[in-house]
């Protein structure tokens, strides 16, 4: 049967509701998360918001195609389907995915209005971007669709065919967290903390810290090449990100 152009999900004989291939969905989420993280950190560390604006447009177009035309034509899902083409499909219910993607579409639309149309730069952008990346990360890494959980909370008819069979899994079958696992995690975090303290105890930049100047320690002359490289650009000064720029570029 030839698939329709305007359709959300596949109609398969063995399922009573439209379905989507969860493997392709997770792969698409991972692709979007990668580019979202790259552009977000580029804006946060370098003060360059142009890549973020380009990504917002691409993200909005992708989700517009997903919701209003057909997920099979969405660029991220085309790449995701291609990446997992040799894996057995894992079909999940489409209705809850459409609701979850509608949340992503609304966030993308807000970012488009703020960043692309009005060039707004501020905390609201960071919050919206962080929420988007959180949703993508949980989808790609854990197969947890947070929007689908919201769908279940708001609808009397609960979602069917959830990823990992979570909708049908009895609570009694959910593995409990064991005490030994908690102890192992606590020991691991303590080890990481101890290593962090050891690594950051003495750094090359410590000679330039204010406390050394207060103690009368003579400042070491800065190499001319280093001084030229560490000239803070105007955009970083305008944003008040001088210290972050220096930190990112290993400058005193």
C-alpha cells in the first residue's frame, strides 16, 4: 500500500492504532540533541548566537513537517531511519508522540519569535533551550518520552504501545534499586570528587590569582604572544563574558 503524503504514523495490520518506529525516533532525537548542544555551547561560551538562530529555524521546520505533514518526511527522522535501517523496528503508539512533539514545536516557535525575529538574548532563551535539550536527551539516551508522560496525565485514554513496554509493565515487575548499587555510586562520586580536588589543587593560572598579588608575590611578565592571543574581543566585552572567554581560551 502506497503511504499517504499527509499522515501521522503508519497503519499496520497487527496494530489497532497508528505507530512509529521508536528506533528511528530516538536516533532523530540524538541527531537534534547533538546540534542543539553544539550551537548552545557556541552561544554560551563564545557569544555567537548566529548558529543557534540557524538551528532554531531548522528545528522548527523539522517539527512542522513531523506534525502537520508526515513524520517520514522530517529530515531528522529520515537520517534517523537511515542510521537504524538494519535494526528490527520497535513500533510504538503515534498519538502520544504527536502530543510530545507538539510541545517541542511550541518551544521552537517561541525561540523563533524571540531569537530569529526579534534577536532577543537573555535568560528566557537559556531556559527554553535547556528544556528542549532535556527533552531530546531523555528521548535519545533513555527512551523516556517526557511529553508522553504529560499526555498520559492529561488524557483519560492512556497511551498504548509505549517505548520499552512501560505502559503494560506492572509496577511489581519494576526492578528495585539495591543498597549495594547505592553504595557503589556513592563511592564512585566520592572518587571523582577526590580526583577533581587533586587535579584542580594547583593550576598554572594560580600565579595570576588575586590572592597572590595581595601577598606581595611579584607578577610574572606575560609573554607578548600570549598577551596578543588573549585580547578579549569586543563581542565578549559587550556581553559581559570576558572571564568566560578567558577561561574558554586558557588565558590568565
